[in-house]
């Protein structure tokens, strides 16, 4: 499911496809040119894959791969998240699904 936040009314709009014109259901404005959250979903999948693929690599190699993934996605690679993902991997916990990284990235730090 794709999500856009309308810049006119600041409310969320959801769709299963990017085809056609996207009209905000709240204020009826055309938000077709507003970016979706798909870049975040793609980044989450890439981060999970990187952590899994780097199980036997050094922390430094994983950090470099994570920085590259953030840069390629056009998202600033916040060092706190990079260190947290490396620490998570180093604690021998297995990341098996995207929701694990979503939880790490979007929940307040005091819940981790």
C-alpha cells in the first residue's frame, strides 16, 4: 500500500497503485506529483537484506554497506541508526522480516 501526505491539508492518502491521477480524498486537490512512501519501503527491505548478508562480515563492512544504502536512497545515513543496526546484528538477534527494521527505525529509542 502506498501512502502520500497531502501538502495542502496535511492528511494521509492511500492507494494500491501509482497509475492515474491521485486526488486527495480529504481536500480534493491533485497530489499526483507528491512522492510516496515507497522509497522508505524499498530502503527497509534493502537494510534487512544487508544485515542478513553481512552476518559474517565485520562491523565496519556492515556500516559501510548501510551508509551506501542510505546514500543511494537519497536519505541521510544517520549514524545513530547505522550503529543501532550493527549493534542489533552483533547481539546475535536474527532479522527475519521487514517489520523488525521498521520497529527499530520508527519507534522511540526508549522502547528498544
